[in-house]
């Protein structure tokens, strides 16, 4: 009995470097339990290039990575606050919407990763969102003003650039090849503690934690398939690097799961395969080019299996289709379960969203579905959200991240019905200044900007580009369901 206890204790407390012996114990003459007799140790090991077990060492990785991780400070100079309340009558509200009162500058900070020697830096969208000024401080304390190249709220990724060359930078590695249990380092600036390195393992992949949910007329568009790690991540780590032991960039640290707001054992990073695609799009096109299947999906679970008599226990269940759905046109049906795309296993809805999110409109994918117990593979050509296969140009979409606004052209029949000659429609309203400081709703048709007529998305963008930080802007227009003039005021 004493020998059994000592062996069990060693199995629980030790870390195995070699397997010494196997001990077999019998219980009730039927059940056999297997135990490893290993030495207790406080040292973790890795196998070097010669196949030798050596103590795990993070120092070389830390030395390689930390010079490429930067500190970012974002300042919102022309902020304003909403002075209206349901209990207070405001005579200006009917014309201007909620009154805009001046407010002092506000600041936030985070981290970023240099991904190109010429100054391109990846961070989180929420680190630079609403910012009028973005400053980057390098590892050697040099400070630069940064330009926001583009943002993608759907993944909470942003790309900024500083005017410098020959910078230390990190290379992307294939996040699909990362394995649960693999050692990783998180590098960033938590609590303004610059160049902090923490170690842990990948504790899960493909996590969806509903932190990027965004409501729009076309439903939620967020892409969540996080790498989960127990490397310590705290406020200020946002936008920092998650790297493997070779120093390769596996992901961008984005969120934590915590009842206190500080590290509790769970951190989440956007996988590098998503990040690299966004970076390439923003550099090449100025806007993210995202392919869409046009399906409503949910992860297969025991309830769905029972309710719909499914023949598989994992995958993405198709419950409906969007207008102009490329998946529906290709032959997918409601009740199908997507189990593979291009031969890659799809075990959940988040896995499907991640895989499709790496593709552009016009790309072809082979979607394998389980349909009443039989597998069917269908070739699908992806479209963009407008139902087309071509790329979207920046001038076709409102590119003002601080406003959180996306506009589209208005059909002539709608204009005729409303008895107006021109306008652009608010297609999507994010969490920027307009949502924060006005009562504007999605569907609002903007006819004028500061009394200047707006005839197209391109004209709207050009008008806003001319506005200076802190300048008052008044959007005039109407709604289809409330056909009278509304005016919304805010400061750039």
C-alpha cells in the first residue's frame, strides 16, 4: 500500500523526462490501472535539435521578440459628451439630436507588433478606435506619430504605420499547426509595464466568446475563433504578440476572461492566419476583402442532433440563408451540416467562420456537407456582402473608423418614394462617435453634410476627409419609416 501511494504521488507531482517502469495494479479482479514511475522534478524539458532532453529556456525567444513589440498611446482630442437624458427636455434635441458638449482629451494605451521592417504595426482595433492621435513608442524609447492604415472591427484588428525603416519585426507562422499544450509567450505592455513577457501553453483553439458581437441589418458579422492561452494577459496587453518558442507570431492578444478585469487564467488571441490576411488586404486594397457563404449556422451539439436526427456529432449546422447566398446557389440546403471545407475538418461554426474569413470574394472553396447521413461536396464561389464576386474599393465604403460608420448607395425607387433627389444610406453603425454621441440609426439616408448635397458614397467620403479634428459636422437626412428631416451633430 505504501508503494502504491508513493507511485501515485510521483505521477501527480512529477514531470516526466523519461519513462522508467510501468506498474500494473488490479482492483476487483477486473479493472487494471496504469501508472508511470517517474522522478519528481521542478524543471520543464524540451527536445533540442540533437534529440536531447534539455531544460526549457525562454530567454532566447524573449530576446528575439521584445524589440518588435511596441507601446501604443491613443488620444481622442475632439471628444464630446452627450448631455441629454430622458428626464430633461432639450429644445435642440429635435433638430440636432442630443447636444454635444466639449470634453477634455481622453487617452488609452495598448500594445502593437511590428510585422514589417518599414514600419507596419498590427494592433487591436479597440486600441486605436476613436483616436485622433496615435503615438508609438519603440523598445528603445523612440516615439513616433502613427497613421491608421485601416481597421477591421469584425476581428478587432487594426494596421498602423510609422515613418521608419529597418525595424526589428516578427514573421507570421501557421496558426493551424499550433497544438493545444504547446508552449507560448505573451509579450506586451500590461498596466504600462513596458516589454513584459509571460509564459504559458495553448489551452484551447477555436474559441468563440461573443466579445466581438456587432448587430447590423445583416446580422452578426464578427469572426471569433480565438487561440486560448494561460500565459498571463492583462489590460495593456491588447494588440501584443503571442509567439511560439521560435519567436514566430502565432496571434495578436485581444481579450481576457475574468470576473475582476485582470488575469484569471484565460487569455485570447486572434490567430495569425486571420491576422496576416487582414494585413495583406489593408496594404493591398485599403479595405478588408472578405468572402461570404451567406449562411446562418450554429455549432452541432447534442440538442441539435436529437432535434433534427443528425447523423454527425460535430460540424456547422445550416439553419438558413442570406439574400444572394453563394452557398444556396451552389446547392447547400437547410439542415445540411458542414463537416469539411477544402478537406479541412470543420468541427464548429467558429471553425467555419474562421476558414471562410481567410478568403476573398471570387475565391472558390469545396464545401462538404453531411446530408441525412451522406456526404456531399459542393464547389462554392464566395461573394462579398453586396452579393458580388469582385473586390471592394475603399471609395465604395465609408472608411472613417472613428465614426464607426459604413454607408451605401440608395436605390432610385427609394429616393423617388421619399421625394428626394439624392442621398447615401447608413448601412452599418458600429461603436464609434456617431453611435456614442447621437441618436442616429441604421437606415438613415444622409442627404447633406453641413448643407452640402451628398450624391454618392465617394462624395460623402470626400466631404468628411476635408473636416478637421474637432470641427462640428451636421448630417441632414431622413428615414424611410419616418419621412421627415432629421439632423445629427458631432465633432470630428
